[in-house]
């Protein structure tokens, strides 16, 4: 199920994005990018519609994915 990012409380959305960008395997290339910059990049992708928040009811998990992964 796609969850519109606008429906999440700001603190919840921020925590979700921070958890996403700090996961193992999240690669931003050779340049080191601050946590706040990574969060803003993902927030921008959500605003533009390039990324969405998916919730799995069966697993009770949220994930942020690129729209092309749907």
C-alpha cells in the first residue's frame, strides 16, 4: 500500500527517512554526504513523486522506493 508522505506527522516522516538513508547498503557514491543532506534529497524525491512510501500490511514494514520499482 502506498502511503502519501503528506499524511505522516513531520517527526514520523523524518524518522522514516533517517532510518532509510542510514541503512546498510545505501550508497551515495564516493562523496561523503551529511545525514541532513541525505534526508533532504529523499524528502525532495518524495515531494516530486520520484519516490513513494510503501507499507506492507502483512509484514508491518515501511520502505521508501523509487516510483519505477512499483
